[in-house]
């Protein structure tokens, strides 16, 4: 069951990563990158590392993606000249990428190192509970201030990037 979920999350992650490169619209590319980050955090949950999954979501999906969208809105992509990196050769590059991905997946599945077993409990659950209690009890105000600052940056990017209608 865990191996099936891993294959599902890994496949969706690879598809989202390919969409990051293939998408013509930079906003679609950023959204595909966010989907890829979410799939990677789901893989962390499968590996028994929920703290890494939450950090992946907070840091990459939250902060880094706001920064990417801020930059995308600031450069005004509508007026920029978009050129393709591989003119006329996108299909062959995509086929090569898919074949390399299938080869890597077959090698990983045949390898004995990556077998699905139960994770060994190290007793770190209490430390994670203490860290989360400290973060959301003692440092709740700085945590919320950081989220408000990120929200203000996103709203500022939208206001700066929109065209004047008059």
C-alpha cells in the first residue's frame, strides 16, 4: 500500500516538474512547482518524517512560492518576448525525459536498497511535540507577524504589477 502511494506521489511529482519546464505561462509554471513541492511533502509523510513535510510546506510552498509569484508579477511577462529554449525539438526532448524517468524508476524498484519497510521509531515524537508547542505557544506572535508580512508582500506585488486602466 505504501509503495503504491509512493509511486503515485512520485509520478505526480515528476509530471509537475515536467510541467514547470514545459508550461508557457510563468504563473502556470509556478503553480506546477507548488504542486511538485506538495507531492514531495507527501513523500516525506510516507517516509515517517512529518516535521520535514510541514517545513517543506511552510518554507517552500508558503515563502518561496510567494517570492516567485512576486518576481513573475514584477517583470511583466505579457510584454516580454518569450523564446523557446529548444525550437522545434520539444517533442524529442520530452520523449527523452520520459524514457530517462522510466529507466530511473525501474532501477530504483529493482534495487534492494529502497524497499518499503516500517520505519524504526527513534522516540523523536516527544521532541517534535515540544518544538511545535514552543513554536505555536511561545513564538506565536513572530510566526503570525511573518505570515502577515508575506501576505502584505503578495498584495503589494499585485498592486504594483497591475496595469493602470485610465
